[in-house]
C-alpha cells in the first residue's frame, strides 16, 4: 500500500502478507536443535499461526538457527495432498539475520522414505537495510504425503560488505504454512 495526496510527497510503501494454512502437522520434530537463545516455544512455534514482528526477534515468537541448519520433520496422522510450503522468515541484516543459503522441502510416506520436492536459493541483501519479514514459498506438483522435511541452511559467512564479514549468519523462522 502507498498513500498519495495532491501536492504532497507520496508515502513509503507498506507491505503486509496474508497467509493460508490448509494443514497443521500432528507433530513436529527438530532433527537439528535451534539455538538455545532463540528456540521460541519449541517446534510448535512453527505451526501456532502466530507470526513474529520484524522489529523484535527476541519476543519468543521466532526460532533461530546459526550453529545448525534447520532440519525439521512435519508429521501427519493421515495422508494430506500438498502443493506448497511457505516459510515466514526474518531478515535483519544489521543483526546478522539473513535469508538462508537454500531451502529444501522433502516429502514421503514416512521419515525414511522421502524425495526432494523443491529446492530454492533465496536472493540475499547487498547492503544494510531495515528489518523485514520475508515469506519463501516452495510450490511443487501436488502429491500425497504423511511426512514433510524442511531444511534451511543459514549463511556460513557474512559477505565482505557486511560489518560482521566472515561471521556466521542467522536464519530466523516463525511459521511454516502447508497448503
């Protein structure tokens, strides 16, 4: 949204995302632990339908990964027909919170029988900027599953232009929407 008035400068652009979530997992298991300092309310933080704020990653609504990649199982008691998964993340460049290097979605009948459904490599910021939330949608051919695994790799080294160049970056996520 952007506001205009004759004779005035226009306002800054304001963006707001609206999500749908057709399926809620019956259980969620982190295969790699989140950072102790930013674990939210455990794995259930990712399906509580409560999004965090771009200006406050310490509010307990975000799950942060730095030392480990996010590798999380979403298990369903019955078969679901899935066509997309959306991860709502935070980008706060000044706080070392960046988009992941890559995101993968795997699906199958159980955790030992998974196939890669989609992999993306998100675009990364090229300069310091204000914090913002960023959803990443991974759409694929609809199929039936009882298990989904999502992997997101934090940036291993911040870029040369960043004040913390060479340090590890963070990946912060507050919600996974399964449709």
